C-alpha cells in the first residue's frame, strides 16, 4: 500500500509536466510515512485513501522543503537536502509545487477533510513562525513550547487521523484527539533522540536542536533543575557549537535524570492518545503509538 502511495505522488508530480520539477523531486528521500501508516490504520479500504495519503505526504514534504531552507539544513533523512543540492530558490519553489498540487487534489475530497487539512497547514505554518521567533532567545516557558509543537508537529498528524476517520465514517473527534496526543508524544521523543542518538542513526547531525536555537523540553527541564550559577552557564551555551559543550550538556542531563523524566512526559501523551480511542477497538492504532514511543530514529 505504501508503494501505491509513493506511485500516486510520482504520478501527481508528473502531471505538472515540467522536467525541472521531475529532476528536483527525484532527489527527495522518502521518509517513514508515519502519517500514511496512521491513515491506513484507521481506514484501509476507501477508494480515496491512497489520494488522501498522497496529499498528506506531499504537504509534509512541502513543509520540510521549506523548513530545511529556514533552518539552513544540508541534510535530510541521511541524504543531502534539496537546498543543499539545488539551492534555496529551488527548494522553496519545489515546496510550492508540492503544496499547491496537494491542495488542488484536496478540493476533490469531502469538504470536512479539506477544512481539517487546510486548517492544519495554517497551524503548522504558525508553529514554524513561533519556532523561528522562539529560537532568538533561550526559552524557559514550557507552555509556549508545547503550543508551538502542537502547531508545528501535532496539527498535521491530528488532521490525518481525523480525515481518515471521516472517510471511514467514524467518530472523528476521538481520532483527532488521538492524533494531537500522538503528535505531541512524537515530537517529545524527537527532542530526546536528538540528544541520545548519533548522527548516523538520526540521518542528521546529533545534539543539533540547541545549536539551531531550539530550546526543547530536555533543555527546559535541565534549566529548571540547575542551581542559579549553572543556569547562567546553560544559557551562555545556547546556539554554541563546541564539543566540550555537548559533553557538559550530556553530563548534566545524566546528573539530573532528564532523559527518563522527558521520556515519562512523552509516555503521558502516548497514554492520552490511547485512551482517546479506547472504545474504538483498534489494535493497530495502539501499535502505532507503541512503535513511535520505542523508535530509535
Ligand atoms: C520540521 O521541524 C518542520 C515542520 C514539522 C513544519 C514546517 C512548516 C513550514 C515550513 C510551514 C510551511 C508549510 C507548507 C505546507 C508550505 P524541525 O526543524 O524541528 O525538524 P527537523 O529536525 O526534521 O528539521
Ligand atoms: Mg528543521
């Protein structure tokens, strides 16, 4: 089924009818297709399910094409990013093509699905703007951080689950709640993996969030735990790129047991996701949560 979705995306891109677009898009490395797996776990058989997944994956790709320009990131999923190979202009334009083609296809779907997904794109763009502005200074506000990640990451995951439930004629609010909590847990696990995994496992540089200006949950918790003088040291390390700093950070994450603490926080949201759909009798959705919590990249 995932193969069919990839094929559908290729066909939709071919319909644009431009050789540059074909060349650029052939260099996109495909991801884990988490959102498609989620849609398929809710609705396997509907005639529109491959289209829905293709639309969602294309929007996800568009947002990453733009995000790698914004973050000046040269590597995506272990391979050079489109901006690294073809420059920022091409990455932005290819993102626009993916985004607008996905929206054109979205107009053919149930209007509730079109509303859910287009609203998610507003939220994800709002989350990205907040992320950029929050990256200017060390952020200690947990509430602000959670709002940003709910927008940036959870919104499209929630809209995917909601849209699949609409296709399958299920109680879509429950699936949306499931998706929001799954999305938050997903991003918190991502924040942890940035610290605990090496770059070859991650397919991008390790310990990179803090260097990019992202004060993720482990850093906010560490800040809360540290005595005043060390708080100042931590803030002074913000956006610095030095191997000694990575070592200091790892030592202090260990000393204050930050990793298990943040893992518990991710598990809290994972449990909320599972309880949102507990009456729905869907084992695959519980497995999606478990695989996401226990993933290594
Ligand atoms: C990755 O964040 C970025 C996102 C999940 C969303 C980015 C959204 C936009 C750029 C808005 C534009 C949207 C469209 C559809 C045109 P990250 O940098 O924390 O993760 P990373 O480590 O994978 O780069
Ligand atoms: Mg990024």
